[in-house]
């Protein structure tokens, strides 16, 4: 598995987890979930997405 495939997997997993937790918290299904964890997931999603984009457009 190449680095770009791993980053794509991390990006999609983090994005899915972030959106799921955000919506569950917004609809009051999960009320005691700390906002810091959602913030960390959002930062991981943005960082992995940017890194994946740079790696996919890099010329070899």
C-alpha cells in the first residue's frame, strides 16, 4: 500500500468519523461527548486531506 493510498484511507475514515460524531452530537444523541475530540478529528481530517492533495499532485 502506497503512502497516498494510506492517506486517502486516513482522510476518509477521519472525515466519516468527524461528520458522524458531529451530527450525533448536534441531534443530542451523544450529549456527554467532549468538543475537543471533534476538534482533534477535524484537524486530522484537514491535515491528512492537504497532505493527500500535495502527494497526488506531486510530479516524480
